[in-house]
C-alpha cells in the first residue's frame, strides 16, 4: 500500500475504478441528449441541453484522460501524444467546470443549499486550478504543473466517487440517502478526494527510502502539457 502511488499502473487502475461510474453515466448522457432519450429523472436538465451535453462530454474526456496523464511509460515513449492529451484534458476540465456552473444557474435544483454551494465553489476552483497548472507549465515549472493537474483531477472528479458510497447504502437500505444526509455524503467524498490528491502531491515532495528526491524532477519525467 505504501508504494501504490509510486507505480503508475496501480494508480491508473485505482483512478479508473473510482471514476468508472460517473464516466459511464456521462457517456450514456452524451448519447441520450441528442436523441432526446433522457430518462425521467434527468428531464429537468433538458432546459439547458447545450450546457448538459457539454458537461457530459467534458466529463467523459476529463475522466478518461486524467488517469492516462499519470502513466509514466506513456509520457516517456509518447511525449507528443501526452502533451496533446494534456491540452484536451485542460480544455475538457475548463468545460466541465463552466458548464457545471451554467447548469447550477439555469436548472432548478433538487439538492440542498450545502450541495449547491459546494458545486459552485468547486466549479470555480477547478477552472482556477487549471489556469494555475497552465501557468506553471508555461513557466517550465513542471513539478508544480503536475501538482496542479493532480489537484484539478481531484476537484473535477471529486463528486463522482460518491457512487462508491451511495450504491452500498442503496443495497443495504433499499433507497439512497436524500436531503441533508446526501449533501453531507457528497461533499464529504469530494473533500476526501481532494485530501487524497494533496497526499499524493506530498509524497512526490517527501524524500524517503526508495523514493525520488523532490530535487530530482527528471525522475518524474513530467512533460509540458499545454
């Protein structure tokens, strides 16, 4: 477990597992929206079809490309592809945050004030973090760039992992949490993901046995993605 985040493949598998549900859900919405085949519980989002479609499409791209950006072997062997995917990752992340804010403003909310406030705050934070990541890359501070991209992924996919908690609760109780309890669970999982992202970044900067020193940035082989 200690070495989990020092090996690229386990990290990718873990991220893919955690974000599988939101990515698949968003991919289904990308198909349903143009066909007008939204399920009943998503019909209210049809009042902002463009924002809903962009949010779903951006979610798929952001969720799929994020884990791949952390694969060291791909960065080493396919640097140009890594940089191109990084640009798409940044654009999709910005689209995810901005379209989420648009939905928050245009669609009648069925959530609590706590969850709506969290969505608004994290939407703004996602865009800001991506801007900082791009700025770090342009300044050739590749280590700081990678740290900001990790934060961006943690914020952008933060609420997606709530399915890992909600689904077991649904299986046990027969119905998912609602109201304030649901809001607390979602925000709690969001904050947990962000904390895990910070833990990963801290491990990148903390020397230890069989661990690269923070001063040896070449060991991470982080290319500029923007």
